[in-house]
């Protein structure tokens, strides 16, 4: 699923950079602020949900309905993987990655938006640890509890 995201999201970020309005940029900035607030509060589930919604919002801005639905499905699935296998909090999204992406989109810099998204997805994938680990005490419901809020 991360490979599919890598195929779809960079090009979608490029399209968003060509279409974003000032209102769209404010929505993205708001997502970032809420994500950081959730992380600061130790609410990793909510931060993960907000991070995923940030990516979905980029697809909405790009006006790519069909691709946006694919991205939404992929993010839902990859969020489960991230919740289970992240090895550092920044796997949610490096703090600078979303900021830089918003700036590129706001500037209408299509090439940079595409490259930043590609790099961001590589970083995200590299922050996951798929090696065998001892059973966690949290169940799936507890891991995802904050995503329903």
C-alpha cells in the first residue's frame, strides 16, 4: 500500500500546487496545528488520524475525486500499519515535511510539491519497523480509539 501511495500522492501534490486557493492553504495549516497539538498532548492516535486527513485534503485540493478515493482507502490501511509498526513518533509525519509541502503548494511550485511528497513518503516508510516484536499490550481498538473522534 505504501508503494501505491508513492505512485499517487506525489502527482496529486503537484496538481494541488496548481489549484490551491488561500482558503485551501489555511485548511492545511490548520491540520498541521491540530496534528502538533495532538502530538504534544501525547494523543498519537488523533495525530495519526489528522496526518492522514492532511494527505486526503491535498487530494481534495487537487480536484482528483477518483484518485482521492484511492488515496483515502490507502491512508486508512496504511494508518493501521503505522499505528502498529512505527518506531519513532516522527513516523506520523516529520514536523518539517508537512510545513514544507504546504509552502510548496502555497507557492504554486508543482515540481517541489511533487518531490517533497515523494521524499516524505519514503521517510514515512523508513520510519516503520516490520521486524518481529513482542506482543503489545494495546489492542487494535485502543490503538485506533482516537481516530474516531
